């Protein structure tokens, strides 16, 4: 596999806002940005527009678990000290433990298989 071509492809998915999308001309999104950053870091590639990328990640207002995962791991991969969301995550965990609807127990079962 030609790793330079992989890097070139991933970099071609970066938008002007610093984030990434798998399908141009769609806007950047957190999951594609996470995977792009992870691939580029594994391959020791330089990431252009890093300040814009950091702004894209830091200015994301989503507080759902998937978004937090993508933002925090992307920031961590970029060597940035990540915000402390432990209180927020503990509240979600406490809510999940009290949930009678079965929603969180279904997720728990799914992720412990």
C-alpha cells in the first residue's frame, strides 16, 4: 500500500474550517475529523491548518457522548490538554443506572459483548 497516497487522500478531505469530511463538498463533521486526525497521526503526517482544526474541534457545541468522544480523542491525538468532562460523564452514568426504560441497559449489553 502506498502510504503517501493514503495521506494525500486524507488531506484532500480537509475543508477550509480545518475539519474533515469523507465526501466533499459536504461540511466537516466530528467523526470524519477524528478518523482523519488518527490516520494522519499514525502515519506521522503533518496536518495543515492545525489552528483552524483546533478551532473547529473546540467550537463544537455538541455535548452528546459520540461528539465528546470524537472531540476529546482528536484533541488528545493533537497533543492538546483535553477539557475535564468527568462530572458530565458521571451524571450520564448515574442517569443510566437509574433508567427504567431499558435504553441504557440495551447499550450496556451491546458494548459488553
